[in-house]
C-alpha cells in the first residue's frame, strides 16, 4: 500500500475518533446511550467499516466509549467521572494486592524488568518459556524495613496493548539504559485495576495457595505462604500471573470466592455511581413497581437497585437473567444515569449530522476513488 494512502487512512480514522470524542464531550452523543451502528457511521463519514472500527477501538483505549452485547455506548467525559483516589491507594485494592491484615502498616514499591516467566505463569499466559515478558517486582515492607510480602508479576503481551498506561510504563522502562532494564526501573502500577476497568476489562482472579517450607527468594522467614494468582478478563483470556511470597505471620486470605471480582470491576464510572442518590432511587423504585407498564424499564431499574448492594452474578441469579445483561445495564446506568435506562438500544438510532470531519473523510474517499479510476484500477 502506498505511503500516501496509508497516511490518508490513518488520518480518516483519527478524524472520526476526534469527531466522536467531541460529540461525547458536548453531549451530542449522550453518555450511556448507544452510538450509531458501524454501518451507519461508515455511511455518514464515507469510509469503510474497518476504519470506523479503528476509530472506536481508539476511543475505547482512551476510556471514551465502552461496549457490551447491546452495542457500543458513550462514557461521560473524564472530568465528569472522578474516581475516588482511596480506591487505588490501599494495599488491599491496589495492584498487585495484599494478604496482610488491613491494619498492618506497610509501604510498597515496585520495579519493571524483562524476564522469562516461571513455568506455571508461562503456561497460563501462553508465553513461550524461553521468551522474556514484562515483569513487575513489588515488595511490601514494615516500618522497620522487614519484607512482609514479595510479588512477582508477568503480563501477557496483549495487556500491554490494551491498557495504554501500562504500555507507556513499559515503553519508558524499555527506553532506559540496558543496566536499568536489567536491574528494573522503579514504577508505580498501583492503579492497574483502575486502568484496566477504564479500558473496558473486567478482571477476575483465581488463586492457588500453598505453604512454603523453604527460604523465600532474597531472604526472609523460612516458613511462609505462597500464592499463585492468575487474572483473566471477561473473555476468559489470562492476562496477568503473579507469584506472592508472604512471610508476615499475620497474613490472611480474605476470599470466599475462588473467582473473586477484582476492585477495578466495581470502580464507579460517574460521580455517585456506587451510591444512588435519593431522587434517582425514588425514580428507580417507581419504575421497578410490579404494576409498572414498561416491563423492560422495570427490569433495568431492578438491576441497578440490586447491583448497589450485590455483585452482578448474584443479581442475575436472583432475577433469572444472564450476568452479561445485568452487567451491561449496571454499567450503562453508571455511565449515563436514568437517561441511559430509558433509552432502549434496540430502538431508534439516529444518523449523526454531517460535520466538518465527515466532510473531510468523505472528500478523501472520493479523491481515492478518482485516483484509482484514473489509474485504471
């Protein structure tokens, strides 16, 4: 493909992404509501569907849109979706996690490196055993400097592509001197669960626990706890493998579910998403009434009210619907509030009005067609 044509195609997808992002920021594309279909967007901008998909993927990585089995919908602008910093600043909820008692004082720090993963991690993440992978070494220490927990994490290459913040951290580590890459530059990945949630990933962890009767790597107590944690996304892809070594005698497992939902899955996308306001709750209860005329809207209201206190799986079982449906409407309410519940994604989908970006991309398409016709293609 000629370089000029590649440049034009790249510019087209970027123009479309910029125009849709502007529509989200101004409210032309309301948060929580479906965007027009790929076919309609392609027709409106005068491009093929692959170009539209590239634009939508770019917006997903920026946290501007999200998708579910109901379609692709807009998220509120970042300024309207503040995230509570405390969610990602405690050892238990920040990455890679902690098995220490909640009241145990500990300081954390981590370093990035490139190393071959352990055999179990290579198998879980589908990484060839002789290939180096992005690695994160993290340590929790007590006030006296004693190592309480060590964690070594390996990342699947696809996660580095899906989560822009992780990709930038990896690029910064790789750009440093060779000695730094070997020794490992310092990095703060404590918000990885949040970054993953912003990229549209819903992560789950499965742990395998064993008692260690040998000295931990790098010293420490002779006895301790070892945990191998594999983290998968909603599609079943294994993305993260972490080996924990815990030497603190107060360490404890706080799981009741072997497929525990990680903190990022419960992070609010809008202000007040975790706690429904009194006025919104009153409206939801009115919609959820057994005598409500709109059965679809009543179900959505019950989903949102149920998810305020329970996990999506539990609400799905209680209502007799799929977890995917419950998760979709829960997230749409968090993105767009009551308005997102009122709008059925299967109903009227308006075609976006032509914009300057659409005119530019349509003009480029016409220009390419003329060039190919002149060349006899």
